[in-house]
């Protein structure tokens, strides 16, 4: 489709969102609204779109990471002005421009393909996407001629009662012949400080051109998002579409109503997702895993056969057959090799753990490299922060760290070494050595009995 270019309008503030954030940047399914539209354009085979930005344009460009060609609308003078600016940047041989809006994120790619195909086969100056809504409040109504072509798009505020009764509405999406559109854009009337693209329809028709339409069968897929309520409605729709995709991929979701999965998440076949689970960001989960209940996985990669229950995993990598939880927290930079066992109330951060290592209870492991088949006793703390700098800890293969040990970084525990329970280790421990770093126990015979015998209960025998 080399003679068709896609333009996404993403310059507006979105005042009805009641937000300091540009509407195009509000997230749906874990990614910005405008990114959904870009993905749809790509999936439809239309290449890299042109994106008209204005309010917080630098943030939109940063969020999209080069996924489009960016054009700036210096003053927010409406959709007509935005398209006029975009046309100046298109190649001279561009014959058709597909105009989309950043706040319509649920568009299916096949709808765009059908739209372009219908338009290229016709003689229409423009082909608009319309839909029939049960409640068309807030949308421009589509008035048709007897032959089915479009006679006018009338905004609700200007519509008579008979027109308001029409349930077919304009979605703001359409494909236009560039030569005809460029000619009428300069003649769009001003409404205060804005010019609207929809009024190009009347100008084209008045000049004898035909404007056609493609009716989207599902109004929910072409809904525009203007308010927080509509954003929540779209989130519900997208979540169901995402879960349907996982069902088709062979994933078991025990309770879809309490399972939340972002748009970019991938899950392998025969994985079971239990209730109250959140899979967010660019998470990728392997086959035959058990995730949840009450698990949160954020932008992490999990291998086959992993179990995560009632725990949080963020920006981490878990190899095959790892077990995490309940009530543990894997923070950014954690890597767990295969067969690692992380039990309850264990926190890891920026830590690499080798094959078969176990940390069963109540420990903090930060900025550490831990070898294979290491035992981490309950209450172990890697003391990695001195108030200014984070320091590393290294634990060799098959080391044994006793309960309630403090490893004060920087420190190295050699392979096969033992750290006695209750030790505070501040020096390196050689391989196969035993480190005991605690005061020697002293027993005072009869001390407790003597204390109990005093009338005032005061201490004796100090």
C-alpha cells in the first residue's frame, strides 16, 4: 500500500479526562492509548504511521520509541489543522491518507484493511468508518442519501431532533484522497480557534464528490475514549479480548473476572492462572506454570514449570521449575536459575541465584551473586547498603548460611563454606571453612532462681 499513508492525531490535551497527562498517554492494558493505534496500523500492513503531536509531544515521542514519524502541531487548532500540517510532510506521490485518532485504541486491524480495500476500489473522495450505537450521545450523526452515500456529518450540538434520533455515528476514522482533501482543508470554517476535519465532508459533497462509508459491526471496537469512565469501559473490553487470546493459546484461567492481563503479555500452553492475579507489562510466561492466586508479575520472563503464589515478581527472570512464594518479593534485576526454591517472606533485588539453591524463609538478598545448591537459612540478611553505596556479596556453590546470619557487604563466602547461625560476617570466608561471628555464650548458674526469690523482683548476679 505504497500510495497510502496513515496519520494518527495525538495532539490534544483531552480536557474531559480531568488530567495533566495528555490523553494519548493514558494507559490501556499497560500501554498508552496511542500505542494501541500504532500497533493496529502496523498489523494492518500500513507501515510506519505519521503521528501529529502537540501537548506533551516530547513525552509521546519518548513513549513510542521511534515507532512513527512525528509531526508537531504548534497550536492546538483542531483536527482539520492537524491533518493540514501532516499533509505537508507526506511524500508527493501519496494518493490517499488514512486518518485515525489516538483515543480509539480497540480498532481491529482487519477493519482498517477492509476500509482501505473498499476505498481503493471506489471513486469516493473519502470513505469514513461509521457504526451504529445503542446510545449515540456525544457523537456526530451520519445522514445518508437514498443511494446510501453520505449526505452530511452533523455534530450533536447542531443537530435537530430528527437527526439526533439517528444512531449511526461518525467515529473520526476515515481514508481520504489527498488531492481533494488538500483543496478543501484551506476552506474549513473556524469555530473559535479550531477547525474540524469532519466539515471537509460537507465541502467535498458540495463540490460534487462522493463520500462513502464502511460500517463497523461492533461499536465497542471503534469507541472513542474521552473520559475516565470510558477508559474503564475500554479496559474491560480489552481485558476480555486478551483473556480470549490466552484461552485460544491453551491457557487455563480459573476465574476470568478476577484475572488482569496486560495487552503485551504472553503465556504458554497448559499454564494455569489462578484468581486475583495481575500479569503486567511485557511479561512472558512459559508452559505448564502455576501463577497465583494473588500473584503480580511485572515485565518479567518465566520459564516452563514455574510456580509463583501470592508473591510479586518485577523485572526479573525465572528459569525452569522455579518456585516462589507465598508472600515473597522479587525486585528488579533478579535472576533465578532452574530449580531454585524461594519460600515465604523472602525479598531479592539485583541478585543472581544458581541452580537448586533454596531460601525458604524470611530473608533479604540484595546485590548478591549466589551459587548453586546453596542453603540460605531463615532470617539471613545481606547487608548491602552502608548509607551511601550498595556493595556486592558473593556466595559460592554448596555453601550453607545458617539462620539469622548477617552478611555485611562487600563480602565473599567461599564454595562449601558454612556460616554459623546468628553470625554477623564482616570478612571473607574461605572455601569449606566454618565462620562463627557471634559473642561466646556465658551461662550463670542459679541466676534466674535468685532473681525470682527477691521480693522486689530486681535483678541480681549481674
